[in-house]
C-alpha cells in the first residue's frame, strides 16, 4: 500500500457534515473560488467562516486521522533529510519521523491532496502516514527545522568531505607533518570550516540566542544555544571537526590558536542578516579539549525603554525620581544574567542629554551609546574600576556609571564620589534590595556615608514570558493558592508549546523587580545599624513591592507562569 487510504469526499461536504460551516457559508465561498481560484479552505478561513484549527479538527475527525499541534514534537533530522525543503514547502507538508525502513510520517494541512501524497511516495519510496496540522504550524516549522538547521548539516558534510580528501592525499600528509599549528591553520581557513562557523552563528542569531556553547564530549562536539535563559542542545558535530572549528573561532577573535592550555578571551564583530553582532568569546581548557562560549550582543537593536523591559508604571516613576537627583548612588542588584546592565543602559538613555557629561566604566562595554564617554576596563594593564574612577574625576563628570562594585576600593570611591556632587549608577550582586546595604557595609563602607549617599536600590530578576500564541488558561487550585497566595479559582495562564516558541511554552523574558527608595527614616535606620529584616519591613510598609509580589502580579496578568514565579523568587 503506497499510503493511507483517504475517503474521497469534497471538502465542502466534509465541513458541512462536521457542522463547522453553513450551507450559506459554503455557497458564498464557492462563488468567490470561481473568481479567485484559491483553495476552498483558504477562502473559508479568510472570510472568517471558520478557523485554521477548526478546519484541522474537522478534517481529522471526518477522515479518521490524528491531529497534531506539534507541541513537544520535533521532526527527526533523518525525516527532514529525506524530503528537500523546496518540495516540503511546495506541498505544504512537514516530514515528522521515519518508521522502520518503509514508512514516513508527515504532517499535512490538506490530507485530501492525493497528488502531494503520491509525489511523496514516488520521492521517498515509503508508505505515507498522514497527520493533520494547521497550515500556519507547518509554515513556521519549515523555517524552524529546515531552513537554518540544514545549512549547518550541509556545512558539516562539506567539512567531512574535505577531511576525507586531505587524509587520502599523500602530498597533504607530508605537509601536515610540520607542526600541529600548521595543520590547524590549514583546516581553520578552509572554506567548509568557514561555512560551518558562519552557519552556527547565523542560526544562533535567527533563534535570538544570548550565548553559544561549543563543548567537546567523548563521542562528539555539542553545540548548545541559550535562549530566554535556558540552554538547548541544537547541533552535534563529529569529534574530528572540533579542532578546526575552535581554531576558526580563535582566528576570528584574535586569540593564539597554538595556546590550548590556558583560558583566553577575545572578540568578534560580525554582520548577520543586516544586524551588527558583537561576540565576546571565552575559551576554557578541559580534559576533552577546549570549550568555547560566545556571548552575542546585538548592536543593531534600539535601546529598550523601561516600559518594554517590564517595569510597572509605579516602578518607572520611582526610578525616574531617583535619577533626577544631582548626586548620590542608585544601585541595581541581582545575580549574573538578571538584566542589570540592560536596566543601567535604559537609565542612561533617560539621562543622556547634551547638557550632561556622562562617563561609564564597563567590563565589557556591551553597547555603545552616542553622547556618552565609555571606558573599557582592562585589569591586565592596571585600568581597574578603582583607578579609572580616580582618573575620571578630573574630567568634570556629572554622571558616572560604574559597571560593577567588585571590591572595597571601588565601593569606597563610589560613595565618596556620590557625596561630592556626582550621580553614580552601579550594580551589585545581592539577592534583594535590603541586602545591598549590609553588603556595602561588609565591604567597609561606613554606615553614615552610605546613609547620606544612597538614593535607591533596585533588585531584579528575569522571568520567561508565556508564549502569546499558545498559552493555556487554567484556574488556581487550593495547592497553588497555598504556594503563591493567589486566591483559589483565579484564572491564570500556563505554558503549552508551539513552533513559535520552540515548543517550550515561553517566548522572551520580562523583568520582575523591587525598588527600595531611601527616605530620611531609612537613612536613620541604616546609620543606626538596622537589620535587613527591619529595613525590609519598613520599606514594605511604605510602598515597596517585593520580587515575589511583582512576580505574582505578572502571573495574574497572564505575562508569566506560576512555575516561573516559584523558581525565581522566595516567600516574603
């Protein structure tokens, strides 16, 4: 049997039998079809007589087929390889998996298209098993699973061919006996390796990855992308391609390709699909070879405003009030990767004005902003946060941004600079706003100086935003109420998964925050040695929304999930 036997029935009759359209709907659509020559299903959807999902449900039910939404379903690479992308796109199908040696499972929007099924049978010489999916799901999956990933696999295939050619050529073998560095240079500059690296970078940019991890294992080299804070395994590369791959990245980032025993840092500037990307590269020697991590910074992006970051109107106004002061310190706290730098850049954009002299000290400079003097810290030559801070005081600054308060010297200098008529913005690694005060005290900053200089402390985290295309409505039960404080029966949303969000249920991230404004009472409490809990209790009584409360607000608004709230915050 070539493929599943589909009952021969007209689509209009099928939809009438399913009760999803009326006779009048069908009559109007058929009249338009005579003029537009579009498919009947397209016309019915375009005119609003039914939705794509209703069409898929009716087709599956009436034809006794399984409907798939591709939630948690990833096509096998072997199945994709069997059907060229141009064929899949033309037929509007997606290969899902191979079953044994004689069957292929596909998703189709129109399972009654017998011509498409017959063409696939002739192409693959396999029995065709059909699943029903919406046309939108199939189109997005074609981009997600075909267009980008096949370019990487094609590049790997080219590298493998070149490797085989080099190994079988006697004259190449002779040349390669000079030094390991020579061989690496030859391989790293070869066109297939260049294409492989370019394909990996292009895929990372398309998928909006923040980091690329290239790490050797015993059996292969694994490439993973960090997307919305989560690592995904994307590509597996044969172990014999690891050295030329790493060498190519080292050449691009200006590293010593012969040095494999020590960690190295470098930088690559590339342009992908019109976007200017700054890559910060770090290598680390392991027992299986060098691991490389690349941080992607999109220089083409417009700076994100406070409202788009996810701050509430009240939080935005509190922060604007804090930075309106002509002197003092505003601190942004949180763990690594919590968006502190992005928040600082947003504050600097608000402050950026020709009447102000703004100087930043950064390690590294992540984004360039016109109108600011930005300094790259380089501790290897003695340009530390502390030494740079001393020097810029002779540059008549109005506003200073210190990328991070890392040590006692920087902490003392930042406080003293803030007390001499300068506004200082900086970051600190603490879990919440009140903890930042004792952290600075532990670093040796006198309490009376801290009380006089501090204007506000912002603590923040990033939580994943629910995918707007597939989020599911649910109601809080008693167990959820006990964990979250959200009343039982409240309607909230949870993750589902679709091609738009890589089947994770989440797309993008948003900030949750607590802003502690320092008033005269808090200054007195800091000076008198109040505990973190006492500071927190007072701040909450006078308007501070905690991280947990802000996360709860975003759960109730349908922005994020209960799981994200519980994962990123602790009980107040």
